[in-house]
């Protein structure tokens, strides 16, 4: 008589256990291999928009733009300008300003510095000193193919690579404009505001030059991301 359901023999029982253990071990090895060999996770999160990241942004423009975008600042890529070894630029961006003001074209690291300066220094100073939101930062110019201070010889300016900007003044939401030329020394309130934004700029940019530096800067704040740390 056939026995369909017989108890496994001792040998069959042992071999079943060995088989199950081997299968489990194989599964564990495969899972370990999968964990080891999986492709590295791509980190698409841009660095935070903070002053300590600005030097990194000088050579990592896509991270710079990503960081600006994540912080709510819009940029647009500007076509490269190849002129001479001393002049021209690559990877320049246009930083949009709110309220329909003219956009600012600079290197991305400098644009990131300007965005930080606007958000963390200029806007709070406008509120503190005037009780007004800021409407715009008013640049006098950024890119210019020239040497420092417009001399005929000597080092080329950071302006020659759009890595510097001259800011002539600021406009508040009520339409009032404060210029460096007219208000650096007086009246007291405007002067305090301008000194606030100069001092705050020194914590963000590499180079900051104001009317305190020399007469060539009587009408603007020079801000740059060059190699030299200066604050006057
Ligand atoms: Zn300048």
C-alpha cells in the first residue's frame, strides 16, 4: 500500500535543514552584495545660502544657482563674454530684483553674496532705521574691462570679470532713495543705515570699500568676491 504522507526520515530531516540554512545564507549574501554594490545616492540638495559657502560657489555654479533658487532668488544665465585674458567673464548670472527693478549681472558667487546681503543685512537695516521694506539695491555698474582704480598699469580689477559691483544707493518701498554720495556722513539716520549695510557687507563679501577708503569711492560701496579680504 502506498503511503502518501509518511514522516520524514532522520536523513531527510537533516538535509532539509541544511538546504534551508544554505538558502538563507545565500539570501543574506545577496542582500549584503546589493547593499554594497548599489549606486551611490546622488545628493541633489544644494548647499544652504550662507556666507561660508560663497568660496565654493566660485567654482560650482550649478550649486550656486541651486542654492539661490532654494532660497527664493531667481537667476538667469548670461552668455559668456570672451574678450582678452584680462577681461571678460564666464558663468555670469542675472539676479532678479523684486519690484521690477533692474536685474544685477555678476559672477554667481557675488550674486549669492548680494542675495544674502539683501536678505540678512540691507532689508533688516531698512526696517530698523526707516520702518520701511527695501524696494531695490541700486548698482552703478558691475562688469568693466579696467585695472584697479582705472589706472594704466597694475592689477586688473575684479570688475574685469564681473566679480565686483559698485552700489550707489538704495530705494525704500515708499520711494525714498538713499545715496552713498549724499548721505554717507549726514543726515544721521541715512548715514547710520549706510554704515550698517557696509559693516554687514564685510561679514559676507571678500572686498568692501566705502567712502572711508578713498575719494574714488565717495559715491558708492564697492563689493567683490576677489582673493583679498578688505573692509574699509
Ligand atoms: Zn568697484
